[in-house]
């Protein structure tokens, strides 16, 4: 229970401990195994938390490692990773108040990580009639980057945090709430498996087996059952059917996921 309480109350401190435990577990496993040639210790691992208990409180629809730590400024995620300059030199014998950043050649990052921000929106079908869906920014890091794409239904486990832009005199403070994600689960595949049962799959297979030599006739039969109360508009119904059928996601040579869904702009009242 102490671990659970620590995770819920101080996730920013507890999650790094989980990551360290994974590294120690790898070291212990590496020491106990005989076949060490084909095994390697991976330090860039992260503990991902999912399937949290369903309750309103939890559910919602590089720093140098040297002896000089403390003399460096760290970028804070709650301040949009902007580093605030000190007001004066911490050295008591120095009265300097002007600071300039180190040139580009001397300020190369020691460690980099993947970073992405996505915006999630409430599902319209789960809101009351006439309610405008609200949205929120989600920060994805490391292996979570590119884990979802626009239009996906997702479940996100993470820490709700606040952040603000640089504050200046006589200007309004710009502050917002965001989620620092720890786990992202795409629900599209689960949604499809729930809606399409085995009986429906068998019926679809029998339909296309019956019309395997007349595919256009089968297509026209499907279009005739699409909005039967609307007469004609064959091309419009065909376009709507193609949108409903969706496409197939593909991955190009660079490793980028490209969605296969098409978009349709229907102008006027049919």
C-alpha cells in the first residue's frame, strides 16, 4: 500500500524509482544467466502504469552528472522548459548582474530524448446534448512518441500538471493544465473487436462468397441499404461508404506512420 500511495501522491518522484528498479532487475538477471554473450543491459527503460482503478480522483474521460550540479540551470516542464536567468552572480565576491548564454559550440546537449505534444478531446458521444467538447494538451516522451495519431480513441495514464509562459510586467499570466503521460493505450482495435462479432464476420464472408464473380453488384447492394430513405445520390452514398470503410495504416521508409483514412467534404443539404 505504501508503494501505491507514493505513486498516486508523488508520481514524479516514484516513477524514476520504478525505472531504476527495472535496471537493477536487468543487472540481477544478467548476473544469474550463463548466456551473457547475447544479452545486454539496457538503461533507457521506463515503467509504464496502466489499468488504474476507476475512480474520479484518478481517471479523466539533460542535467550534467558532475560535481558542479547546482551551478547549472535545469529546464522545468512546468515553465515550458524555459530557463530563468539568475538575478545576480551567486559568488559573493562578484557583483555582476548581466548574463549571456554559452555559444552554440560549447552548449551541446549531453543527452537528448524524444518529445511530442498531442491534444486530446472529449468524446462527443459521451457528452450531454449541446455540450462543446473540451481539449487538453498531453506531453509524450521517449517511447510514447508517435504512439497514437489523429482520430484515435486513447486511454492515457499520467500526471496532471500546470505550466505557464514567461511572466512579464503588465501582461496577463498565461497558465494551462496538461498531462505528462506515462502510458498511452490506443482503443481503436478493441473498439472494432467489440462491434464485429464472429456471426457478423461469417455473414460478411458468405455475402462476398456469393458475389465473388459480381463485386459491383455487391457494392450496389450495399449502397442501396445506405440511407434508403434518401433517393438517388449514388456518388454521395459511395463517398460516405468509402469513409465508413476507412483505410489501412502504412509505415513509410523513414518509419513514420501514415494513416489511411480519407476525408470527405459534403457541401449542401442532400
